[in-house]
């Protein structure tokens, strides 16, 4: 069975960007790839209605955001942490820590629902009303989740505390 016209090109061109989006939504690259692949399966099924006159990327991103939002509501997340961690190699203290790594690390510490709202608001550039419509919740829920997430990121012991301290210090 061959892919419908344009689908293979869409995946080849947009897959890396969609995986980055999924990684931000889930806080983990592996889960981000899984989220992307699940969304692409749904996009594939709807492809005849999306191509050539629709917006397949917007549809795929909406599917991903909704799936990440639903996953945040589940009590069980498939993985059960081990009581003791396996031996890990020691971290190299000279490994550079770029901004993207620090931000992703900070996003991982947020509850999934707060992370999804922040990614949609500040990375995807959606308004609170657009986020509420996309996730099927009220704008008040979006505002409260964003407020709590930003408060957590600004906390003195949070991973981005140094960045917020620098931003708020007098020059």
C-alpha cells in the first residue's frame, strides 16, 4: 500500500519540527516521538480531507496537544519507577548546558497539564481562548494553569531561578 499523494513529503519535511513540539509537550524526547507518530497515524487517516487545501500541520499539532492534555489527566502513566536506579555514567561537568536543555529540564518538572498550556501559549503562540478551544476547557483553566506554571518556574529553587533573577535584577 502506498501513501496518499503528498503525505510522505509532509512527514519528511515536518517530522523534526513535530518531534520538537511533542518533546516540549511531554518533556521527554521518546514520548515526544511516540506522540508525533500517533498523531501522524490520525493525520494519515484524514489526509484526503486535509490535502491539498487543508492545513495538515495544524491538524497534527492539535491532535498532539489534545493527546498530551489527556495524558496529563490519567492517573497511570505506563512507567513504574524502579526502587533503585541502575548504575549511570558520571556526568561530565564540562558538558555545555545550552538554553534549550535548561528550558526542557524546567518543563519536565511541571505537571503535564501546566506544561501543555505553556507550550501552546509561548511556543505555539496561541491566545488563552484558542488554547481553551483546542483543549476543550475554559479560559479560566488555561489562565490558572499558566499562572501556576510560571510561578513554579520563577520559584527560588526552580531550574530557571537564575534566569529569572537575572531578568529581574536592576541594571
